[in-house]
C-alpha cells in the first residue's frame, strides 16, 4: 500500500480544513465573539501541520482502490477530529466525545445532535455546524480533486471511495473536470436557494445556515424548533430544495449540457419522484383527519417526506406525535434514502431498484431455468459486478445495523428509540422517534453508544467499505510486509 500518497492526501485535507475554518473565524470577528481565538488557532494549527506533511511530494503518486478507500476513511476521521476542537476550546461543547459526535454528524450530513439548546451557541459555532454539512454534502475529496491536480489514474479511485451509489462514472473524459462540474452545479443551486430565502425576508445569517444545511442534506437547525418558526414560504422553498438536492446530479448535468429528455428518462429519478408523491399522499390523507387547514397538512406532509427521504432532517412539526401510519411511512423512507450521485444518504433508490430487479430475475429463473435474463436500468444492461456489489452492500448493511441496535440495547431504553436512533445515524438522517424525535436529542446516550453511532454515521456516509477497510487484517499485513522489505 502506498502510505506516502495517503499521508500526502491527509496533509492536503488539513490544509483545506484550515481554509474551511476561516468562515467561522470571520463570523466570530463580525459578531465580536471570543470564539474567534479558538477557531483561528485551530485553523492555523491545521495549516501548519498540513504544510509540514505535504512539504515533499511522494515520488509514487499513482494508487489503487484500496489506497483510495483508506485515504477517504482517514480523511473523514481527520476532518472530524480537527473540526471538533473548536467546540471544545470555546467551551460550548466541553466534552470531547460530544464535540466529536456533533462534528461527525455535521460532516456526514446526518444532523443528529447532542445539544438541547442550539440557540445558546455563538454565531460562529452555529455557522460552523451548518457549514460542515455543506462541506460533507458533495464530499471533501471531490472538492480536493476539483482544486488540486493529482495523478489522473488515481482520481477515479478517490471518487469511487467517497461518492454515494452502486457505481461511479465520469460525466466528461477527465475525472477532475467531472468533480469541477459537480461542484459548480452544487454551488449554483446553493446560491439560488440562498437568494430565494432572502426574498422571503429570512435574515442573512439564517438564510446562509439553512442553505448550507439543505444543500448538504444535513439538517442542523439554528433554532430549537428547527424550521417550524419560519414562514410557510421559507418552509416550501427549503422543502423543494431538499427534494432537488436528493436528485442524482447527473440529471442536472444532462439538463444543462445535453438532452433534457435524457434526465427525465433516468429510471432512478422517476422512481424517486414517484415515491415522494405516493408518500406525501399517504401522510397528507392521514393528517387531514387532525389538521384543520388543508394548506398546513399539505405543507407539513411534503416537507417531512422531502426531509426524511433526502436524509436532511429538518422539521416543521413534531412528527413523533403523528399516527402510526405516518410515522411508519417516514421510517420506511429513512431506509430508502435519496438518489445515488446526490448529497442524500440511505440505501439509495438505484441500489434498491437493482435489488428488486434481482429478485424478479431469480423468480424468472425458477419458471424458465434455461432463460438468460439481463438486469437493465435506463434500457442499459447492468454489469454483473454492480449487481454483486449491491447484494454484498445490502448484506453488510443489515449486519452492521443489527449489531449497532444490539450495542445500543445496553442503554436500557425503549426499542423504538434504539431502532430509530441507529436508523437515523446509519442512514445520515438526524431525528428518529420517541427519545430521539425531532424535539429531542442524542445527549442522553452513553459515550459507548455515541461512538457506536459515530461509526455508523461515518460508515453510512462512506458507503460502508472504505471505513471497513481500516479493519481488514490483510491490508495491514501487506503494509507491514512491504515496510519490512
């Protein structure tokens, strides 16, 4: 394994982190907050350490998928660790485990919080929480590829390790150009949303923080009631953009540079919107029994469906008080997730389509043993490797989920809280039900349970295997052998 290039990437990540930390530092300076010292100190430390590590470029810069997975997993751990220190230094989250949980939740765009009163935080810390969503939404290594030249053959391995979905492809021949296009679309959509929120007379700071949280499908609110206190216009704008950021970004590329019809022919996108419409209909029909106002019932049902399926986690109502039908619908959406190639989490719609088609293929082979059935998506045959990968992913996903639920049972709290706490963190959603509902938090869990959920958040955001690679004995045996030689 090419240790030197992994170290070089981690150094660049630290340098990027120092750049990211300038935003909360600037915010603290504008609002004359003492937290400025903490943020600028961590930013300077990250820059110095990153510069020392990257002082000398590795001679061998080409690396393969295993190095890509390890570099990706370690990069997110380094980001989370360094990003947690400002919370500790400011004293706003003095316990390091809690600060790490909050930061991992931010970067992985989960939105689960240990805080009971977010409004007590400084402006700089509130913006840093939301900004971590925006950084993690598209992926920090995608950003790295967009701004820092690296060996061409290695770029795809970083992209594969970090990008969500069963397969990763290029929009254009060069992977670096693909990363730039993705970020330009991401930035463009963020700016449009920010301006629309300002048109709704949302304060500039609130609009910026809400845009960061929505674009990254993260869901950290800056108010204790999330978005419930804002106007219906702001809630509709946020709900629509949550839904749009859950769409495969390839569709936006086709709309902007190719054929619009090709975007709407994408099977995953069609199923994504179909599921949203059906879920809104079910919950809206259910809420009309209790809501006196048609518009409020439609708004809240659409907002929560968009929030949960895209794994954002914002709330306009306490859905923990809704009926079993509505809550069950939302729990199912927690597992479905958004499209591959979006900023959303969960299993991904495309992966579920492949799994369902695999079942039908198996049933067909029972009735017609000699038939050869190809699994297709968008009228194109899916490679066997992609199908196999989806199956293995689902099995691994279920094993980690079950083990995580078992680990949290030592908390001796109700099963619904435990089950949805794991579902919320593993699928990068944010709120669950009962003790981890939209008006509650995760602060009451023990440190052990928090580290289990920290692992789940990272594993869920990194599509399991990059993080699991760190625990693969063969990888380190090979590394040690190479060092000894």
